C-alpha cells in the first residue's frame, strides 16, 4: 500500500487516506454484499464455505457486489458462482448493516429459476436443508442466521418488496436529463 | 492518482486497478447512497442543491454512506446535514441500483422526529411541497423522481419494511462467534 496519510481534504469534514505525493484521496466507503435465501418446496439452499473466513461453515450464496451490475444481477451472479444455481428473485427480504465491517447486505428471497445446483469453486458442498435440519451451530455469520430467521417469519407471506428501478430504466443506465434551466 | 494498471489479481476473475510498484489493489466497489422521503402532513421536504452536479435543482436529503455507520444512521445524518432536520424512519421505501454510476440507493420513508428544518451547507433552500406543488422539471435526479412516485403509491399504506438488524445487534458491531469446531 502506498504511504498514505490521514488528512481532511478541502471542503470535507473527516479524515481520508491521502497520498502526500500526488494528492490522490482513497475514499473508504461501505461495501455492498448481495445474497439470497433460495428455497424449493420449503427447503433452503446453503453453501459450505471453501474459503476463509469461516471455512467449513455454512452460509447463504452471497458476496460483494461488483461495479456495473445491479443488486439483483449481483445476487443472481453470486448464486451461480457459489451454488451453480439459476435463481428467480421474489423481493428484498432484508437490509442489514454491519457497521464493524463497513458492510451493507441486501438479501433477497428467491426460488429456483431452473432445476439443479452444485458446489462452485468457493464452496465445499451445497445442500438443501429442511427448516428443522439447519445446522445453526455451523452457520458462518450472524447475518446469515438473521436472514434465515427472517425467511421463516415471512414464509408463505407476500413480500411487500421495496421498489426497485422502474421498468423503463431497470439497470439505472440512463444519463441524467439535460438541465432544463431554472 | 498513482500510475495504476489494470491487471487480474491471483485468484480473481476480473481486472482491478493495481499499483505495479507495490502491488496495492484499489478495488472499486459500488457506493451506497442513503436518503429519505421526509414528509409532514402530506407535504414532502425537498432540498435545492448548492453543489454540483445539478446545482439549483431539487432533491431528497441523501448522500454517500460513511464507514462506521448503519444505513439508518446515514439517512438520519444526511437529513441533518442537508436539511437540519431530525427525522424518524418508518422503513425502506426503495432500493435502487444505478449501474452506470456504480451506485446503490437505499431510500427510507420518514417523518419529523422534531419540528423545524433549515438549509444546511450543501443546500440553497429547503422547503415542504404538497404533492401538486412538486417541481418535477427541476428535480435533480431520475431516482429522486422514482422515490417520490413510490412514496405517493405507498401513501397511507404500511411499509412491510425489509428486516433490519435485530435489536440485540442493532449496529452490526458484534464480533464473529468463535468457531465451534466442525
């Protein structure tokens, strides 16, 4: 890492990592994790982690959102990468903030868009669990437990999902309108 | 900015900005904007922007989430900074992805926690607008229009808000549990 120093940029109100040579400011912002509770006939898809942290523990298909995608696209990508499953999103199940880690998690409720699943490169194993079979002591992260609990609370209930982008700009790719003058 | 090059780090599957001298990888992740549609007796609080982009146009109190805060704390902070208003959050109204900008917006529905508001340093003016008075041609961003439209659709209806952190860890600050062994 470059020899950044902490300094308050002009017009800002808090310290940022700044390169004393070139003035580059490395803003640190919270990162977005996108994931899903994916179920079929009341059984939930969990992945046993092949990587640290919490290798060997079970979790939801979830991971860091990438540039250029929407939260929905990210959740579908992660389900494919970690569990080789094509999912159909039903709505937002939860929005969790992990202030300690600088993380916001957007968790969807989802079903299978196509049959079939398998362990991706970051998973040791992928399995469907009935609610009574969930290995609570071996769930990797508190937020995965929260999301599973929330899923059970909402089982069979419609998700009044928060609005997502309107159909005419479903990916948020339109440019700003030209200023029309004040 | 340092003379970063684009290279695929070991174990990754896409190019990242990398310093060829020291190996530092500058991951670029989508940023989170937190904001609120704040209303009192059916009138909505809007801020006229004192800064670019879209200086002079009207928008919701909203801005980039900072490290160390939750989405809820960020939304309250932005309302205070931009409109000098203390707000009470009711729930998540919308989650928008602006893929073009690498942005995710978490927009709350909120009321006033205390009376009073005023223009903060980034606002030229702050006003309450009845629905029929909203200056649609002078709204700064498409997503602000989406959120206002969503607010109207949900007016008077309960928000089946997505779950937020459970009360026992409302800020997501607890450490991971110790691995219990497999």
